[in-house]
């Protein structure tokens, strides 16, 4: 028997007023697979992530996460269940140290009131977890720096550490490499791939660099004008004529 998908989208649509932005999308994201959502600017990628992460409910259709229906469930109820969206840089506390930035969500995660399932953890243990998480994203050596001193790319890595500290099952990353140079992009994507392989966390990301997408994603969904144009492996997507046509010029950097 195959494992149930971590995310199941069933005929989801969304309109801003009368403007239909997401148009009858159905798809499944298998657990543990690094999955990418691609599509030209304005295709509806960010809107789609907003629907899944509980920013606002879809105007039609249903959404399941880890086998349970979550349609319309707000973000604050999805986070403890393990569905997270990458935080924006503005959510980093600039005046706290790098370690403290990870400790805050760790405290929230492990010391929440009425958490019968999770035993309270000692302060020392939380510090150790914070240090471990920072090591995992390669920020160990900056642990005692003030967050505002970090380079842009390192701030994005800190964001990932903050997300990881909540022990997510599914992480939605909307353009995790936006504004990064080539080297930072490569480092970020390598890290995401490594974390996905090591922890079995499912990452569902958008990325505009097609070479990056084709080299790391196990599965790709192509969004075009709010509809699902194609789904498949990198090889299948690369060979898809409709996908090539949707991207003006019809090439993927080849
Ligand atoms: N809050 C909003 N109200 C009205 N239209 C919006 C809103 N947010 C996005 N849109 C429109 O929805 C379409 C899809 O946008 P978006 O989801 O941001 O696409 P992408 O992330 O793929 O670039 C665009 O035409 C955009 O202008
Ligand atoms: Mg977007």
C-alpha cells in the first residue's frame, strides 16, 4: 500500500472578487518528495500557497493535509499540526541573537500550554536543540551574532532554521531564493534537498530558476493562468510542449 499524500488538493478554486485567480486545481503531493510549483509571474502560485497555508480559505474545493481535511483552517491551527509556510525576513527579530531567534519558536513549540503529548523540555535542552538546528542549516558559527548583522542569504537560512524548529511535516517555500545571488541560491537549494532527504520533511517550493528546479525536484507542478497545466518528473515537464509554450520562447535555458 502506498503512503497517503501529505497534501491533497481537490478541485480548489479562488477568486478575488470576480477575478478568478485559481481555477479548479486538483493535485497530490507525495510525502517526503521535494516538490516544485512553477509558473510565470501572476500564474497564481502565491495565492495557491495562501490557500494551503490558511491565510484565507479557497472560494471552492477542499484541501487535505496528512489525511485530514484542513479546508479553511487558519494558519495558527495548521502550524502545530506541522504545516508551515516559510516566514518572511521581517519575522526575524533583528535585535536578538541568531540563537535566540530559534529559541523563541522552540519555546513556543515545546512549552505550549495544554500540550499533553509533548513533555516539557528543560531550558538546557532547548538551547541544545537550537544549536543543533543552527548547525543543520550551516549557521552554527553565527550563533552568537545579532540577527541584523547576518548577510541576506544567511537571514534566509535563519528563516529555515526557525521553520525547522517547529518540526514540520510539510513546508511551503514561496521563492526561497528570491534576491539571492547564484552562490547563495545553490547553497539554499542544496540545503533544502539535504534536509528533505535527512528528515523526511516534505518541501513544496516555488523557484524561478528552471535549472535549479529540474536538478532538485522529484516532482513538478506547472501553474498557468490559475490552472494546472502539467504535472510530472523533471524529464516529463522538460519534454512537455504546452509547458514550453507557456514560457515565452519555449526554452528552459537550453
Ligand atoms: N489580494 C489580491 N487581490 C486581487 N488580485 C490579486 C491579489 N493578489 C494577487 N492578485 C492577482 O492574482 C494573480 C495571481 O497572483 P499571484 O498569486 O501573486 O501569482 P504568482 O505568485 O504566481 O506570481 C495576479 O494577476 C495578481 O495580480
Ligand atoms: Mg508569487
